[in-house]
C-alpha cells in the first residue's frame, strides 16, 4: 500500500486521538456479558404478536374483551416455527400478554386468559415445544401495562406481575430474552403504575440467568423507533443513563393512535463517540436492537383498508437487515399470525423473498490468504484465533491467488475485548494502485460492506484509521 494511504492509520496518527492512556483504558474496560455475546450471535429473530387483538382487529385492546370470542380454529405453532426457521430466524418472542391483559398461558393469577376461552389450551407451552422441535430459541414479551387487572396502579400490582413473571420463567424451558416495552397508562382506578424494575430483574436473574432483559432492561437497548431507522454509528458502549427506563417509557408508544408516528421518530444520532463519552462517568455495554413489523401494524389485521394492514416490501425489509445486522445491531422482525392462528401466504411470500435478498451477497465466498499489515512486517494469519493488532499493525489484507470479482466484505470485531474500532477504510488494488472503495466507523458484532460496484482485484486491504487501543478482529470474509 502506498505510504500516503496509511498515514491515517490508528498506529500512526489515530485521527488525532490518544491510542492509549487513562481514558482509553476506561472506555475499553466496558465488556459484554456472556449472555450478551450469546444474544449478539443470533443477529436476526422474530416477534409473534398474537392474542385478543388479532381477533378484534385492534392494535391495543382495553381489557374489556370477553375470552369467549377467542377461538382460533387452525392455530399451529409448528407452522410458525417451520416458516420462520426456513426463512433464517434464530428465535421467536411471543406476546404472552399484551396491554389488554389477556394471557396466552395457563396462569393461576387471572381468569382473563386463553384457558377460559373456547380455545382452552396453553399457547406458550405449545410454542415452547415447537421451538424445541425446530431448534429455535424462545423469548417472552410480557406487557408491564395491564388494562384488565384491577390492582394496576397500586403496589399490589407489582406482586401480581412478579407472580406471572415467575410462572413464565419456570414452566417454559430456557428463555433467551424477556422483552419489556415502556407502555405505562392508567389503570381502572385512574392511577399509573410505578414499576418495580429492579425486582423484576432480580427474579429473571435468579430463574433465567442466561436470558437477556431487553429494551426496559439492562442488557439490550431499543434503537429508538419502530421503523428500522438506524444511526450512522451504532455504538454498544454507551452512557449508563442514555437508555434509562424513564427515557424509554417517555419515547415509547403510549396510545394506539400514536403507532403511525413511531416509524419516523427522531433518535439521538450520537450515543457513543469518544467526545460524547468523556462527559459521562458511568458507561455500560448495551447493544442495539431494531424492532420492526412486516406490516405497518403489529397484530394481523383483516380490515382491507387499514393502515395496520399496509405491508413493508421484501426489498425494504432487506435494507433494514443490512443496516442493522450489517451495522452492529440486531433485527427483531414481527410476523403476526392471522385470526385462524397461522402465518398466512401473503406474509410467507414476502419472508421468502426477504430471505433470498439477504442471502444473495453471500453465495460465493472467496478463498484467499489473509495477512496482518504492519509498518515493519507482514505476517500470515488465520481466524482460528482473533487478530489482535500489534503496535505497528495498521490493517490486514485479503490476497487472492488470481484476480476475482469482489462484491461484499464481512467483518466482526472481537467484542470480548470491548468495542474498540472507531473508524476504518477499505482499499482495493487496481492496476497496481490502492483505491479506497469504502470508509466507515464502527464494526462491532458484524459489519456487512456491500460495495457499490463489484471490483476485480487480487488484493483488498482493511485499514483501521481510529481505535481505542489496539484493535481486534474476530473474523473477516470476502464474497464475490
């Protein structure tokens, strides 16, 4: 590589930032937990919004619905899992209870449940068995707001909620996430509930120690909207109060009518740059998750002209995937079953096309040698172990045996050493010269770089231009 191309490398100027020192040590002392690393490996998984709202064609019920109307004739959790497994999912989060308070499991603490409906069977238990059959992980959404429960708005409700939480944490196998949103409205007594979050977390840590607690929780942060809109740089090391429950509850959907606005809500663009973090004493590792629905509504709607029925195209969903899974965030895609209890053909066709689009860039993996590039030496490496840069390494190169068409580069950072890489560039050797073909900021759990035009070359070089201490790469791959 020409010298003029590498002077920006982290081991030389580091864009003017300190490479080491007290502040760098502070930033790189923030690590993910084992449960967070396991969660990050999932990348893409699904929401299932299903319940009383599916029957009533509503997004939010008010808790007055009669369980007698709930009787999905063809409910089949095996079909859910088969469809989602085939289209790339790693897990399913079920709305065990939405804001209407109607419970999809055999709970002892309310009569407002599936067990008192004509259907009369525990849907969460059925899903557990189906997830085990198809090799999917299962997660639980349990709405803190309960518009049916008479104790909501009193301290007694926290006891009620914990009792239901314990049922779900002990009777349905291993749970990969408990997913809490920020909805908080009035109870029947006109009062809002003060949620005892720390108590909820304590119960989960005791009964499901490997589960992440998401959104209104300490392990996974909300992207900030429900439309898959992401930041240019999605950081995982963030200020401890940037994703506080109070902030999430303020910014979450607080009424059914507000749903249309949630896809475009503005988000704070910078959550983790070095300039921002120096102003905060308490930092946490909290990766981002984007939740988005295959339609514009969360529950299936059979009304022909409803906004909730409006669909997101497979192309749109694939772009969300590349901008989330491909840029240090996870993608939680909601696929709601219809009133019969099945994922219908309309959604299946889009899922199949979505899967085709997100798999397209990875059909042709390029075999090549990889070399760490240093100021004084060049050494061959493999990724049976992570590449932790030496002090004079400025990057690494993919070297092909002969020129080939390159379309996609995939990088993963070694996050067990914290999130370190702040900026990088990708160069292709073309006619003996190195041409910059991409520049980016974070790498994180995964960075999918789709080059604008396929490039014929024998050498691709990734230069780390800014880092918090010595960078570390977990894996690096090329695709044609």
